[in-house]
C-alpha cells in the first residue's frame, strides 16, 4: 500500500544591519548547509551537492534514518535554492526500496524601508510503500502521523535556520572585515579590504 505524506513550512527573518549586505553571504550557499545541519552529519559530494544524514525518525513502531543528497545553489541576487537529488533509508531495506523523498525550498532576500528580510519556503513530500502490518492501519491515521512527522522535521530545520543563519552571517562579516587581525589598528590606519567575492 503506497502512502503519500506532505508538509510545507515558511519562514521570514529580519536581517540585522551589517557592514556587508547579506546578499554577498548568500552567494556561498554551502554556508547555509553547514548552518542548518551538524557538520558531522554532512558529507560534501560536489561543490553544490551534499549528503545529509538525518537523525533517526520514529514512525509508528518503525525507526527510520534517511540519508538525503541535496543540491544547493544560489542566484546572483542571493536567492538560494535547495532540492533533493536522492534518498536512502538506512537499516530497513524493504522501505528503502519503496521510498521516495522530494524536498525543494528557497531562501531569498527582500529589501524594505526597515531593512532586509529573508523569506523562504520548504515543501517536503514522501511516498512510501509500508510493510504489510501497516496495511491494516486506517489510511487516515497513517497520513496524519506521517504528515505530522514531516512537519516536525521542517519545523526543526526552521528553528535551526532562525538561530544559526544570522549568527553565521555575523561571524562571516567579522572574518571579511578583520581577516586574521595580525596588525593592530594603530600600526595600520588604512581601512581594511573587504574580501567580497
């Protein structure tokens, strides 16, 4: 019995004023990946593709651990896109062969009179054929449970985004303005060079 689960999550973040606009930071989309996921659960596969090992998820009596390959890229205006490229379920081969995950999302800067805001959205869809015991469970219960699980995954990602992204942006700005800080300001009165790519 094939069942489909879906969830969506939107986010809006007010960006604090910094000497370098966040659009420059967003042109390095790999920083977003490292801000969202613990580094020990990320394996870079290419410049724009990362393998993310998710934490185990509990669904009814099952414990599943998805590993998702994500493609992340940026437009010149700083808009970041992410899209899943493939997925593997560790531990349960029956589900792994009958599991399809589709995640797509974006994060984009917008200028307002009050400053810059980031707006984003993620849509997550999972299609899975569950093992025989679950065929006796009413489909509405399976869908409610599955949709709730996906919503909690996206909510966790949103919380990390809200807490980690601006902190990482501030760190990045400091590194650009004071790369190494080897000589004191008194010895070097000229303005620091910004390392903007």
